[in-house]
C-alpha cells in the first residue's frame, strides 16, 4: 500500500484545479437566480443605445454572463485569465 501511495503521490499533487467563476471576486448574481446565470463584473457591456438622451435617466450597467466571458479568449477564456480568488 505504501509503495502505491509513493508512486501515485506526484500524480495526485499535480491535479489541475479549475478556476471556477463562482469562486472569483468578479462573479455576481442576483439573489433569486441560480449560479449558472451569474455575471462577470469585469466585463461590462457597452450600451450603444443610451436612453439618457430619450428620458434623462442613466441606464443601469449591464455585464456579460460568466459563461460568455469564458467562451471568448479576448475576455477570460477557458483558462480564466483574469480570475482572482475571492
């Protein structure tokens, strides 16, 4: 048994721990939504249609879903380039 643990220990120590958005400081979600609908506060959407000129109210800032930011390499990408632990 000890021989197996000695042989396997280097392999187990190098396991890749994924960078999960839910553990990132930029992850935000509304209280009553499930975690899959969390958004990334690091990537705000640019509002092309500014309603300020129409009604005088500044629009709320919108963010991309975490799923979207992990799909594109110019954002976080699959490897989580901008991940910061909470």
